[in-house]
């Protein structure tokens, strides 16, 4: 076992670099009707009274409409960000499944995921491997992406979310889901040495 900067890394026999399955990421939002999403955002603003309504003068009414439009755009952007995050999380979880099958098929890697080996690598070790390999996620935090996918089996429509979730709660919910999932593997867990693995990332 190697220790670097307080982190524990599993030991892998030999010096071979192991190739893992490619990470296939859906790049699109999978949102076909942005006009419909925009209408939902406007309905959310109206239903939750996000903007106060006591406007009487014509110029004030115009200001109110502009504020509503700006807020609707922000809501749509926040929602599309959630969909992008979910797509990354779904892709990472599928990639982890493929990696687990690869480990099972290779004698020198098979024992690394067994909890009776000290220390062992857990499923969250693959998420850390993505970060250690500096995979370009376009600003998406891998842990939050996986947490979002764990929280939702598929991206819910915008109408399912409150403005509080879109603006304030989404990150804490995703982080909490990830931490709970990561802690399901018994300690002590160790990281996978990034120099011993390689894989490609493709947008599909």
C-alpha cells in the first residue's frame, strides 16, 4: 500500500498500465422542447409568487415582465445544468459497472474490490480516479453528478422542482446522496493509483 499526502493507494502487482473501458458521456441536454421548458419556468414563477406583484404604473408593469423573463431564463439555465449533471452521473455509474466487470476478468485486479482485502478500493474510488486523471467534465463535479443520478433514476421535468431546489438545494442534495453511497463500502478504502490506469472519454 502506498500513502501519498494522507491518501492510501492500493498496490497493484507489476508495472503494467491497465486500460479501462471508455467513459461514454451524453453531451446533449435531451431536452427537445425548450419553449415548453420556458413555459414551465414561467408557471413556476407564477405559482410560487417568486416576484412580488403590487405593480400599478405602466413602467412598473414593464419592469415586472422583464424581471419575470430574466428569472425564467435563470430557472431554465439551472434546470439544463441539472440535466447535464444527471447525464454525467448516469454515464459515470455505467462506466463504473463496466470497470467492475473488467476488474473481475483480470486476475491482477480482481482482489482490489474485495472488502476482505486491506485496504481495498470501493466504487467511489472510480470517481476519485476521474478527478486524479483530470478528466474534463466541463465544470461538472463528478461527486455531485453521481449524487444527482442516485437521487433520480431519470431527469424529472422542470415542473417537479421548486425554485428553492433549483437555486439552493440541488448541490446539497447531490452531495448528501453521494456521501451516503460512498460510505456503503466498508472502510478502510483506498484510491486507485492513476498512473496505473488509462481510459478514453467520448461524448455521444
